[in-house]
């Protein structure tokens, strides 16, 4: 009740998310036979499912229909180190790795290991 009296929407959402989130990782799964998988076998069940859903890359690039007119093109894209640094500084620091495997905290450091031009 105290959270509601504070009239702070942020603390309300934090309270709700803290109490609704699954703290054990992946919750119980339903097996193909209809049973419940709680611990052992979750990884195998998820692997089997994803193998059925996704396809193996055959190395061929699919042809996509052009969505813009023939007079529209992008020949040159330039990113300055300042623009990259500015964009990275807006990212939230966490223990999550970016796709390249670098911690955002390292990339956002005030003394980056590369020259800022």
C-alpha cells in the first residue's frame, strides 16, 4: 500500500517486476507427450524445438524485392569515432556482452583504448 501512496510509477513497476519475474531461469516446459519438464531435460527439449524451427544456413543469399525506387541508393556510409563513442555512451552498462563479445562498460569507459577523433 505504501508504494501506491508514494504515487511513483517507477517504484510501482520495479515492485511488480521484482515480484513477477522468474528467478530460476527457464520455467517448467511441456514435453511433446504433454508432461511437465522441470529440471533435467530442459536443454534437450529446447534444443530439439529450436532445431525444428530454424534452418541450417546453406550459404545462398535469398533474393529480396527492392522496396525503394531505383533512383534511391546509399553508396557511402561514414561513422566517425565521436559518433560511435556518443552512441555507446547512451547504452546501459551491464554484464551483457555485445555481439562482438566486448563488455559495454569497456567500450563506454571515459578513457577508451582507441583514439577519439
